[in-house]
């Protein structure tokens, strides 16, 4: 038995072991609907990925799909959009916490304001660094 795609093999092994650990924990503590659903999904997902990583044809198909230009473009665009939405939501949460402290006088909103401010500053700094990096690279 040869492993054709090591990354997928280890990912499948991780999810398979996670599903087995959840099965053992469920037997020990008792089954609930949410835990059972997650356990079944982990087991099926892990076993499916393991099978794909051990098959030469399926592994070749996975590698071709990973390197496909359209898939790479979709991945880049989706990550970019997710980052923009994260920045916007973080900014709105920052404003809400600032208003919560100034209008209502809620003391708990001060540390939350600091946390959202630091996150927003880190996101903007990382965006600036990546723009400078890719402008120099291209």
C-alpha cells in the first residue's frame, strides 16, 4: 500500500482518529445528537480522504485540481473577500464598543474596544506589509 498524497493522508488520519476518539468519548460519557453528528462527519471525511490519498488516480486528480488556475483564482478571491469582510466587521464591533462605553458607560466595553482596536490595527498592518511585498515582487 503506497501513499500517493501525504498531506491528504495525514489530514484523513487526523480526522479518522478524531472521529474514533469522539466515538470512545461518546461511549464513555453518553451519546448526544450534536456530538454524534460531528463524530460521523469526522469518520466519513477522514476515511474518504484516506481512500483518496491511497489511490493513484484519485490522488492525481486531487493534485491537478489543486494546481488548476481557476481554482487558485477562486481561492485567492475568496480569501481576499473574507479578509475585507473581517476588517469591516471588526471595525463595526470597535465602533459598537466605543459607543457602548461613551453612551451607556458600560465598563466591560473598554477591554473589548482595546481588543478590537488591536485586531483591526494588526489586520491593517498585515495588509500594508503584503501590499508592499507583492508590489516589490511583481
